[in-house]
């Protein structure tokens, strides 16, 4: 499907071709590889905290079929079914509560051979952000490789809505939210330099080529709202529609873009967080839950202050990046999330310090007295009763 592009936003960065890796000598390659692995370990080391919340009442729900990474959740507002979530092999699955299992619902790519690992994501798809239309049962999907898509109430193969903006492909489509009043879908493209399987490098190199975009459901136009963002991730519209929140993962903060009121068009810091934020989900009270991958690591501040280090890391081949990500996923992690008020105040910190039940949180969704906790690393979802 062809999509019109409009808007006065800043131009997206051109994709800069890097010199072939064989230009780096073997000594530099070894040094860079060792640095990447050491950094991976440092990023995985937890720190003491007094905010530990018990995991009483938590239920672990394994993902079927060998997949991992239930990154985002949503429930069908028409029949209440769900939750639905996207997983690492490109499927979108829904929980059949009566049977206690996940059932296949949709896919974002017709290619289904050898799906499951990061090396096949660009062919099989990697659905991340999910959001249902509130009345028609249509599910909108932010797929890291295929852009913004939709699939009908019966599931199946999703249909593409947006795969590029301002003539450039979307390389890392991440999260979305819907403005039902005005008929817009807001979504993020986390980088115009790296794809999702290189997400570690998006953080390590302090990449600032991300964008916030807006898709008009009626006109089919896509507009670049903001760019030059540092790993834009989760998005959430406020309950009154006055502002939109955008997570900047690398900067450990949430930005607020005013859409209405005399502040319309103003971008400001909504809150600074103790960790690296992923998705943002609003609850029925208009408060926001933010899942965080881990607590903030000072080693990243050191890396970003040394351009030579950033330059070396930016030239690492995928194999080294993949190995580093694997190490992060296998070493001890922690669970971290925060509930924010409408003015950005931190109302509650939810934490599993030792990662005993959950860790590497990508999303926390509140529904009917429970929290649904997702993760891009874990092969299960967690359902946890909200503590009073």
C-alpha cells in the first residue's frame, strides 16, 4: 500500500553507510569485541535497592512453541478476549483463559520457515507494540521490521499500512497508541541506523536518529512529528488527550508532547526514571505504568562521554552484538517498573531485585486488579495481583 507523507517535522537522518569491517585491523577487532562483552556483563550487574516488592500472587504463563519475548499486551475491547501479545518468532498469540494456553492469532509475515531467532527476524517479523481499535476488533501492530500493520478480528496475515516515511524505510518500528477522537495512530521508529536485533548498539552508541510519527486513519497520510530522538520507545496518550508521552530509553526519561491547551506543540521532560524505559501503558485512572529493562548503569554515561569508544562499538559486526545480547539475557537480571501520575510524579516503584519471578520488563499493563508484565527476553508472561 502506498502511503502519503506530509508534515513540517525535521528531516530524518540519511542512513550512513559504514566502512566495511575488514578495514579494522584484527587487534582493534579483538579489543572492540572484548569491550562489548565486558560492557554486557556490567550492564547486567544489579545494584541494591530498598524498593523490593514481593512476588506473592504472581503467576507465570509460559509462551508456547519455543518462542520468547511477550513484549506488549492488549485485550480485545469487543469481546474481552486476551491478552494478545507478539513473540519472537513473528506470531501474535492470544491467551485462551479457559484452557490456560496461548493460541495462534496472527503473523506479520508470510515467511514461516526457521522462525524464532534474531537472525530470522527481518524475514519472519517481530511484532512489538499492539493496540486494538476500541469498536471494530481490528488490531494495529508495530512490527520492528515491517512497520505499522493491521489485522482483522479473525486474525491471519496482517496488512501493511506504513513501511516508510519521507522516502526512508522504517528500520525499527516499536510502539504505538491510538487517538480515537481524531483518528490518529502515534508510533515510534527507534532508529534510522540500527534494526531491532542491533538494539544493544542503539543504546551503546547513544544513537539519536529515532522518530515519533503519526498515521491518519482516514487520509492514510503519515507525518513525522518529532525526530532526532534518542531511542524513542513506548508511547501513550493521556486520558484527556491533552498530551502524548514518549519514552527515551537511553536517556532514562519520559518526554511529554503537548497536543492541546495553550502549551500545544511544546516538548518537555515529563519525568526522569531510575532505569531504561520501554513501553508505557495508561490505566483507568489516567496514571501510567512504565516497564524498565534494568536500573540505570553509570558505565553507559562513561561510554557516551568517550567518542572513540562509541566509534569502535558502532563498527562491531552483528555476531558480536548478538553474543553480547545473549550474555545480557542469561546473566542475573532484575525486574523494575514504575507507576507515574498525570504530572510525572513517581507514585510507585515495583521491583523484583533478584529477578526471581520477572525481569527485563518491557511492559506493565493494569487490568481488573492485576498487572500483566512482559519482557523481550523471557519465555513467559507474568500476571500479578496488585498489592493494596
